[in-house]
């Protein structure tokens, strides 16, 4: 491995040759401002790590867009700012996070059996000033990854100690105000790190989002990243109004403007509190890590997607309250079993356990006032997993990682309708295999195969009567198998240039599809995706870097009628082109062009969304060593495009009957934010 100068913020990072960057085994050395080489480290062409410096240079409208540092991933929004983002990756409309496993400081963000959507991923509690790095990988090729990780996984890591304390104040158009402070100090032979954030944003909407956020993190740590421990507390509260998607026909006939809403009482309120801890120990022969967490999430969400179709008098607004306590523990241990000049081998074992105690409901409401209850449920969902990986280096030009994972889930549902109460269970065993050939001429070839899964909503495993129609329905399996295979190439043969390309196939035994008029997901037919991804990073000069990412996918349902095999919302192509300039005197800046490709909106492909291309940018000037000013611009070309599109039936007040139509949420118009940043 080539050794490079390490910035002190990352000086204690250790990684195993097949592990994520926080699994401490072999010292990894990085260059501030340059992308770390993955040759000899990554198990696939789609695996990578994004440094704190690279994340700082990105222009993000909302915290969830930090995940767009993952090549081929798009984060969008179809409602108020406080609501969880929509994600798109590898030909999926991932809804609010299904099949994208997301973690912040080893805590799962995806919420199982959620009132609004399986795998609900709300990243609004993320504080960018604390983010040390983002690690990502795609496909079900690692025994370490379990639920929701078939399309990809993202791991956000907070810093134990900040290199420089920071305070920021931001103002912008549309009622945007943000202030944050993050700092570290010595305390009782350890380090105390804290961050506080307050934000308000209306957005461009006729009735402003009035998104208000208070956010805080407090961490105490001792030791080092590879030998030490930390305890972290987090607290977040957000409230907002929602301008949900609106029907195209109402905009075309002038009834609504692009920034208008139909039900001005839609909105939500979210709270998140967590306490977590991690312990690490590394010796010459082994490495251990144990982390535990307890998280309390609470959400009140009011939506109206069909307006007056079901209830012409009171309207179709519904509430999806969800409150839960999630607890879990993960343990990992690695033995370095063999070390010779021509052969090395490591064996890693892990155990995971998680329990969710959930209370959620579906209610009919008017103006956020409950009219009737469709269903109420108390869910206890418990999972246990064990996995093992064997990683070997066979000489100078071949590596292998073989893994096996076993998952066991238990579902217990107590519903207000006895017919829908009960218990269920499911188990899966998932093998994985990664073969790496090279490096030759600073290039590696990857062959990957793996099986993964996503869990279904626990309520589906015991529901026998549709609580809305009172019709008999069949239960769904608790776990759904995925199978992936991939061939990839990574090369650095061109000086100062890193290129990765991969061709993959991913099959699911059952597709989870978002149902626009119900505001939820449901299990559908099997699916297959075939795609190609390209990522290129070029740094011709110390002050200039150029990123180009492109991904294309073909998604189809299987076992359905001919001509009805398109998957609604499945993205077909995405791309990004970014130019980043740094350390040019006192100036720095970036431009990022983002392409969000078209999607079929109905199974026969007769209705499609339009593609959109947007340009964001930022420019910064350093007045002094510890003081700089930044100007961020969003949608600089002021494109009139959709952030998201759906196709379903709705009925406006005064319409005689429901009509099928495109329903869209517009991307925000051109806007600017000015930020003053003080380091101390």
C-alpha cells in the first residue's frame, strides 16, 4: 500500500483490506483534498469512501443530499423539507430508503415497519460540520450488510475530535436561516465534542414550509480510533408544512400555480433521541469492535394525495403517526490467521441484534383533526444475525472474500382488528463471494456475487383483512430474497486519474413499490435490473478536480402480463459532472451539473416522467486564516422541472369524478445562500 501524508483529522483511521474505513486493522493514509486510492482495499468497483474535505466542497440543499457523494445516487423530495428524502439508485425508486441501508455512527437510520413506508430514512438530524467521511458500497456482496442493503449501503461517520472548532451563520432566500457551532475540548483524560444547530426554511412555496429544526450532538471519547471508546447522545426536533405533489391538470388549466398546495394543513413533526456507544481494541493479531445503541423516534405526518376522491365532504387527508424505541448491539472480531510473504488470511465474525417496539396507525383526518381510525397497531419486531467472512490475499495479484450471513426475524403484531393480529417469523441464509484480480498496471478486475434481502412491513405478515375495504387479503413473507452479480474494473493507469466501471444484475423475489394514492409501499411481483455504472475522478492539478459519474439501468417486473413489466418510478439514468477548485489564492469554488433521467410512471410505459438537468455551485473567499465567506447557488439555470412525478387517480373539489393524472412536486427555483464560517 502506498503511504501518503495524513491530515490529523484522519490520522487514526485503520481499515482491513476488505472492510469499511472504520474497521481497524491496517493503517490507511490519506491526502487532504485528494481522493484516496481504493486499489488493494475495495472488494468491488462500486465501493468507496468520501473524505471530510470532499464533503465540505459539495453544495447541498438539504442534509440527505450528502449521500449524493455516492456515484449514481440521487436524493429528491416530494413534500415539506422535514420529511425524509426520496432516493434513487441502480434503477430503483427507493422511496424513503427501502433497499438503501443507511447508518450514522453505526446506528441504523432505516426504520422497519414504518407507518409511511418500509425502511423510512430520515437524515434531517445529520450535522455536516461533524461528518468525518462517507463510506459506501452497492450490491448484496458483503456478509456485513443485512436488511435494506441490496441496492446499496451508506455509512456516515462523525469525528471524535474536530481538527478546528467551527461556527457558521447562513442566510438565504425563501426564509432560510441557519446557525451551527461544533467544537472539541479536552475533558477528564478524554475529548468532549459537541455540536448545536438551528434552522428555518420556507422554500419557494405559496404557503411556506416553515421548517424549524433544532439539533444537537454531545460525545465523550477516550483513546484512539483503533483502541478506545466513545459515548454519544443526539437530539433532534423538526416541524414543517407540506406542499405535497399536485396534479398536472390543475396547473395546466390555471387552477393552481407551481408553488401552490391543495390541502394547506398537510405537514409533520419529527423527534429523534439516541444514546450510543462504541468500543474498539486492536492488537497485532486481532481487532475487535462492539457498539450498542438505543433510539427513540416519533413522527406525526399528515398527507392528502387524492384530495376529495374518497371523501367529497371532509377531504382525503390522512395521518400516519409512528413512535418507536429501537435498541441494538453489533459485535465484530477479526483474527489475522496467516501472515507470510505470499499469503495472508483474516477471519472476521460478527453478531447483530435489533429490537423495534413500534406503535403506529393510519387515521382519516381533516385539518389534522382525527375523524376515524383505519387501523392501529403495536408491533414488536426482533432480528438476530450472525455472519462470517474469510479474506485472503493469494500472492501479489489475487484476493478473495468469502462470506456467509444468517438472519432470523420475529414479528409480533397486536392490531385493533383481531383478524390482523398474530405472530410470524422468517429466516434467510445469504452467501457472498468476491474475487479481485490484480493489481496489474495499477488496475484491478472484480467479480462479485451475493444474496441479500429486505424485510417487509411486519403488519403484512399477519394481516388477513384489509382494514380499509374489509376484503380478505393474503399475508406477505417477512423477508424477501435478492440475488446480485457484478463484474467491475478499477484503474489508475492514467496519472492523476481514477476510473471505475461495473456491469451488474440484481434480482428480487418481490418488488416493493410506492403507491401514490395510498402514501405507502406494497409488495409486488419479482423484478430484475441490469445496469452499468461509470465513475471517473481526475485531479490534473493540486487546485483542480473533475468528477464524472454516470449510471444506466433497465428495470423490469417478471412473471407479469406482456407489456405490463415496467416498474413505476424506476430511474433509467443518472449522472453528475463536477468541477472543484481549491487553494487558488484565497478563493475556492465548485460547479455541479446533475442529470436525473426519465422514469416510467405506469406499468405499460404509456406515461413517463421527463428528465431534468440542474446546476448548483458555490464560491468561497478566505478573508483570514480562520474566517471565510461562501455563496451557494441552487438551480442556477432556474429550470422548471419536477423533483418527482407520480401517476395515479385523484379528484379535485368540483370535479365530477376521479381522474388519472401526473402528480408532481417542483424542484426549487434559483436561490442563493450566504454563509460566514469562523474557525477557532
